C-alpha cells in the first residue's frame, strides 16, 4: 500500500493507494484487486477488501466504491446515503466519478488503472473527496466539479484544500490521437504546459489536474504528486494499457479519522 505525506501533516485523515501486491486474485487481476466492478472472482475481491481494511491504521466503517463512467457526476455520501438499502445504494453509485463527504469513518475510494486518482482534504471544514480523473473527466473539469460541490456543501475554498495526485499514466507513456489533443485545446488548457509532440501527441494528465487545483486557489505547496507512472511500473500498479481492460484496478482512498 502506498501512503502519502499528507497523512503526516494532517493526522485527521488517512489516504492511500493500493498496489498490485498482497492479495489473492490471479492472472490479470493478480493480486490485490479490490474493485468489484471487474470480472474478477467476487470472493477474491471480498477477501482482498478485507485484507485492505485490516491493513489500515483505523478500520473504516465501510469502503464506498462508485461505478465510474468517465463523466463528471459527483455524489455526496451523507446520512441519507448510509441509511439507504443495498439496492438503492447500488443505484446511487452508478455513473459516479467523484465522491464527497464530511462524515468520519467513511473511506471514499476511486478505482484506477492508468487514470489519475485525486484525493482532496478540506482541513478547515473537515471534508474530503475522491476523484477519478481520466482524460475525459480531466478535459471536462471534474476536479472543478468536485471542489464546487465541496464549496456549496461545506464552504470549502481553495486555500483550505490539501490535495494528492496519485499514481497514473505519465506524459511519456500517454500517447493520444489528434482528437484528444484538440479536445483539451478547445477546453482552454495551456497546451504548451500539458502536451508534447513525438510521433503522436502525448498528454500530461498529472499537470492538467494540478492546474485545475491551482485555478481553484489551492496552494502549490499543498499539492502532493506521487509521480508514479502505472504504465511504466505495471508490475506494481494495474495498467489497463499494459494489461488490458479486463484486469485489476487499484483503489485510492481517503477517510476522515473517527475521533
């Protein structure tokens, strides 16, 4: 499990990203695939989640894992969600790419295998978010959507935020077509900062998401970037581009510690 420096500077939370190691899944899911929205054996996923829960400094009340669709829908995890039945919860989690809450003991999780996990903590208002930022979410400003929801619900301002940009595909590995480059250009991204032309265009999703954080007023010093490429280090982290879509997913999670 990869822990972040934010845990040391902000003891009120715990945030992490899983690696591929230490679980029971096999083949392309080997071995610590904790994501239920794959074709992995359900019992293996359940056992892997239990291994993860047991390894955390404080055991969460539960892991909240949405069914992501590369959109910009943000779901608030509140008392209404927690009191809902299993079927209703399952429905609410469909098509969600970011979660926010101010409830302690609830671990918000995002599944990735090359996309960028972004974890947010509002120290002033004691609120958190977990954001799935693939290229489609990034170009449609999912970070801004999540921060705006936190601002509306909790009063969050950029200056209140600490952020972690977790492992994901790097600029060197993320080759894209002209249409993806154009989508970012038309959305107003500074292409000289996030793109490089080799035989094809390459995009820097880490920087594209960092810029969104800065635009919201998050201090640069409050942004921690893992700088780990999942494509390059596919032996340690799941990479859909290297292993295929039918492979495991890493979880990145954040929790407000129970008092």
